[in-house]
């Protein structure tokens, strides 16, 4: 015989059975087939429906109580609702099983599709709850940020003979951002700053590549907000032409800053002349102990412990170099502008330019015509050599760099010696 399984049926007819005697399952099934045969046409004959797969195998579950057989009958159906109701009514009409009278009562018709749907929904809820507990919530914004971070991390290049970690735009950009190490470079790349280059860590010597870049590009140094950052800044200012200084918040490192914190620090950068003005001690006054410079602390640490403290000589104000008043006026006007002015012997302007273009533009000035050079930048050995070749009598800059020799025919002074 054919038939369908209860799991595949659309409906399940549930009938209770009570027989006035002891019978077995086959007696019940035989009675249903026998007593329903011929009640309707062959289309609704139970045997025919079973063979065609319109109903499933009849399931009987019996128990014996007080010489009576009681139990349940299940009839799977793939008929429509009306036909299933008809089949249930036909089965309920059976009144004799074997030699005993019987009573079959319809308990209900179960829509298995609805039950299956409810089970699916219940299970789906369980799966979803377990999923949310066991997995991190999907955050598309976080995923995209992580993806961009990975891509930018791969953008780190090795720059110069020292193979310094840097962004890909150091060569093409007009300005650069100088940081301490690779982690700082990666963090700035993460937030889109591609003109960043590292010092190669906290080494004692500033790389030659950094010094050369500072001569041709606008340079901003961006350092940690701690003592280490102070020391690195001090070394840089001694040898490189830095234009701006940016610092991480006090006690913080550049590599750990968020994008918003990086942007705030860089937009709050200050001209290096302002930094030097803040750090410069007043003539004739001794610095308080907590503000002594790094070099002063080194001298104190190198003194033998048994040596008695020596009296400090009174600092004397140095005499002002012989600088014409008109040049002094230019010094006052150029402070903090990062500009350079070349003057003739009548103190008329021959050329005015940004400090970063000074080395290139000075070469094109006619020899013998310039008389004085005033600029808001570092007085380097290169600038002095070029000035001497051009016959410049006065070179006045905001601060003195790493100068080994001064031309004998040139007056070399800094802003603070003039103003």
C-alpha cells in the first residue's frame, strides 16, 4: 500500500476509541476499512485513498482497562479541508470492532502546516537569541573603519637612505609632519595624513633625510606630550629648520590618539618662534629649579656628589650688536610670519619670500646687490655660506642653528639679540 507519512500530511485527524472488549490494532484498522467501504463512491473509499496517497497509514494506540480497549486513532490526510472533514465523519461512524460494540469520537483535526510554522518560528527565535549572545553585534561603520585602517597600514613606505617609515606623499607634498616612530606614522595614516615621516625612533641623532626635507618643505613636528617629546624637540631644533610644533595632550602619545584628537593637535600647532620665545630665559634672571633646561640638569647630574656647590655667576646682558635701526624694524615686523626679506644698502626690499623658499631664491639674487637678510627662520651653515657668496653684510634670523663657522665679513645675529 501507498500512503503518506504523518510528517508530510497537511492535516491529522485525531479520534478517541473505546471498545467493549479486548481487541488489537489490526481489528481497529480492519473495522475502519470494512465499515466505511461503499458509504460513498469509490473516490472516498479508505483503501483507494490510501493507495493514491491521499491519506496516510492509520495509526492506532490501544490500552486495556477493565476488559475494555481504549486508545487513540490518527489518520494523516492530504485532502482539502472539506474532504478531510468528510473522512473524519466517516471514520467516526464506525460502531463495531470485532465482536464488540465500539465508540469512536472525533477529538479534533490538526493543521500540521500551522504547527510546523509555529515550530519554525520558535526555533528561529532560539537561534537568533543564541546568535546574539555568542556573537558580536554587526557594526558596518566599525567594519569599514577597520578595513580602511588595514589598507592605510599597508601604505607605509621606507623613505631615504635611513629607510624611515613614512607615508606615500612625503615627496609630492609641500609640507611634512615629523613624528617619532612607526606606530605614530601608522596612526596618522589611519586618519588620512599621508605626508607623515618618522625620525626612526628616539635615537640620539636626527636623520640627515629629515634635515634635508626641512630645508625644502614646511615642516611640522608632532610629538608625544611627555618628557621624551621635549628631548626630541630640543634635538630637532638644534639641527633642522622646523616651522611648526604640535604636541599630543599631556601624558598622551601620538600613536594612541583618535582622529579627532589628531586633528585638534595639528590645527593647534604653533610657530616654532613662539615655542622658542616661551622657553627662552630672561637675561639676568635665573630659572626656577623645576623649569631648568635639560642641559642644565645634565651638568648638575655630572657633578661629583662630594663637591661643594659653586656660586652661580651673575648673568650679564650681552651688548647689542651694531645693527641699523631700519633692520631692527624689519625684525619686529617679521616675527612669527615665517617670511624672509632681502634688502639693499639703502634698506629697500630686493625680494620677499616664504622662509622655505629662501635657499632656492637666494641663489638667483644678483651678487653684490643684497646688503642684508632678515628672516623668521633658522640661521643654518648653508644660509651663511650663500649669504657670504652674495656679499650680504647682515644676516638676522629668529634663532641660531648648527653653525660651525661664521663668515668674518658678515654680522650674524638672532632676533632676541636685536629686539
